[in-house]
C-alpha cells in the first residue's frame, strides 16, 4: 500500500492529480490559490472519479460550472486537500516546524519543488537563522551554474529537502530538551 492510498482511505491518485493537489498545497504556502472556482470544481469531479468520497469534494464539484473566484471556494479547497492527504501546512507554528513540514512536502512530492524551495529560502531562511542545509539548497536552486555544469535533478533537490527536514527535526528536539 502506498503512502497516498493510506492517506486517502485507499484512493490512489494518478501522478497528474497528485501534482495538481501538490500545486494547490504549494499555492497555500504563499497565501494565494491560483486558478478559478470552476477549475477547482472540475478538479473535485476528477477526485470523485478517482474514488475520493467526502462531503467537501462533492460540494466543491458543485462549483464546476460557477463563475466564482477561487477565494470563494478556498475553505472547501482546504478541506478537500486534507481529505486527499495533502493538508495545508500550518504557517502559524514555529519557523522550524514549518521548515520541517515544507521540506518533507518537497521530499514526498506533496509540495512542488520550486514553490517549496523558494519558501524555505526566502520566507524561512532568516527565521531559522540561515542553517547550512537551507543555504545549500539555495546554492543548488539559485546558484547551480557556479558549482556545476547541469542543474540539479529533482531527486537531488528532494534529498537536500530530506536533510532540511532532518535538521529541523533535530533542532526541534534540541529545543524540547532545553525546555525540560
């Protein structure tokens, strides 16, 4: 059984549907959903066709022929993401907790590499005191021409994201140890 089927009650999504859900999750990191309410509605229809059966997905599917904005359906989109196994990352927690979750999302392909890496570098780097793992990610993503002839592969970036997640986990454990 794959991770995705465990998260969605035995629903296995196609790579294309997984990517679309990841894009929405990545959009929420930046506080803006791209697309329109009808596009979200049609995505919900595809999720139903794939076997996701929850009230929010059916309600969102009802917007397939609407003329509303994505802002109007954002609460439903968030709920559908949770039901799909792509829960929005809680940005109200400590920077290290957010960094861990974003990095895990990149590593697991539940957050798009570009959106997640940019968020780690630009939004969390300073808040996490510029750890070397995020600095190395920035070099891989932004300055790769200075160190190599070809851009890093997605797998290389995901591996660096795993290192960031591990560093964040270690940092959070150290904080807990200091407090006890």
